[in-house]
């Protein structure tokens, strides 16, 4: 009976790593969601200004197109993160099923974990891409302000 509990405790400790990875991906998805909320709020404001005729049309249309590019990057990052989470859950299921039915799923689990990491890298890359779009779309006066001479 002791060997059963030894095997189960080992299996549970192996399953903890994907659970912690799930937590990290959930935190990343929260960051993505917050960024998407801000993009959405700004888009609504700009569309209202555009429809009411306040402000110059060209800068408003340009900023809306930048916001659209940013939201597309966030949506793709969400898709990759969600796929990553589904694959992590599948790995945990494969760990338990493989152990209980005595199947050799080592290769499947290893390849699935590697693919999970690729999805996570892709998601973080898209987040970084969105940040680059946001920072490069700032007005030139904000990005390249000259520092007063005495503050160097």
C-alpha cells in the first residue's frame, strides 16, 4: 500500500509544475485584458470625437488604426495564451491517465510541453509587439523631449 501512495505523491508533485505554469499564464492574461480594456476605452473616446466632429479627422483616424493594430496583437496573444492553458490542462490529464492505465505517454507529454512553451513564447512576443506599437505611436513631442541642460 505504501508504494501506491509513493507513486501518487510523486505524480502530484510532477503535476504541480504545470499548475504553477497555469497561474503564470493566467496572470499574463490579466495583463493582456487590462491593456485591451484601455485600448477599448480609448477607441470609444476617439470614435465619439470623430462622430461629433471635434478634433482633426486625420490624427483621430490614424490613432484609431494604431489602436486597431494593438488590439489585433492582444487578441492573437490571448488566443495563444488560451491554447497554452488548454494544452497545460491536457498534459496534467495525460500524466494522470498515463499513470493510472500504465501507458507510456512520456514522449507525448514532452512534445506537448515543448509546444506549450512555444505558445507561451509566441504570446509574450505578441505582448512585446503590442508594447512596441504603443510606444512608437506616441507623439514625437512625448518620445523625444529634450531634457533641460541642468538635469543630465
